[in-house]
C-alpha cells in the first residue's frame, strides 16, 4: 500500500513539475513583421522574449528555424535551416538573419531557450526578387500579426482554423467568435494600462509598441473584418 501511495505521490510531483508550473512559458514578439520574404535575399528578424508575457529576458540563446511549407515530414526534417539569434545594442532584442532559397511559403519557428518553449508564425509568402506582390488585406495582415506579435500565445482564436494547433497558455481571455468596439479595442492594443482590469491569475497584458497600421489590422482581424460592432463582456 505504501509503495502504491509512493508511486501516486511521485506522479503528482511530476505533473506539478512541468515547465509551465515553474515559469517555463514565454511570449515572443517580432518587432518589424515583414508581409513577405524574398527568395535569395537576407532578412533580419528582430524579436523580444517575455517570460510569462511580462519579464523581458536578456540571457537566452534563442534560435530561428526556417521551414519550407507544404512538405512531407522527412523533407521538413532535412531542409530545416536554423540560425542562432544574438542580442543587439539592446540586450532584450534578439536578431537573426534568414534567407529563403525558393519561392512559395515558409514558416518561422523560434526556440526561446526557455524550458524548450517554442513558437511558430503563420506561413509567410516568399516571392521572387524584383516582384511586387499585392499587399495583405487588413484582416489577413492582422491574422499574421496575431501570431507574430505573440497574441496567439495568450489568447485562443478557435474560430480561425489557422490557430487550431497552436500551443496556447490562455493567460488572457479567449477571442474566438467575439467582437469589440473598434475604438476601445484599438486603445487596449495601443496602451493596455489605460483599460487594465487584470485577471484572476494575475496575468497582465504588456505594451507591445504597436504602430497605428498594426493596431488597425489587429482590430480588423479580431473583429472578423468588421470595425464597428459591439460585444458583451470585455
């Protein structure tokens, strides 16, 4: 009986000792998010890592992997291109230079070097040099930013199949099938402290330093392409 209890106790300890329980999750926020990449041209990706979405980290050794889209498992495994990100003049900003080789789509995967916590962005277009593609619509750009700015780590968006398999901590309220007053939501994204109410688990949304175009795109995406509709709870 004691042996059984001991095994059960050990199992309980192991469940409690997960990375999330010990602070092993983080939010990755890209600073300047390109709409697309150019084949054969180097692009520098700069990003910040916030433990628990709050504490900026300057002591990690993150990596950025560039993975070709729409390939089989073995192709993804052998064509995975990984580069080390290094801090810049501001040690909380990590930078990595990536160069896609072919046109099509690629996905960026960022390993934060924090309890093996990894995040991925949505697939990104890779165009041929000298071509100028049409810009993304506001909702599509907002969807891209929802992943790249780290929103998808803390907020579920189950009404969007693109985020169906995302690893979500859900430190913030779910945003699926909800709409908000556009002005209020824009203010919330620009300066969360102005309408901060906190949450039951103490998580607080950080200021992401979004510009006006990014805020407008996120508002359009979160509201399903609409900008003036109301909602119930906030």
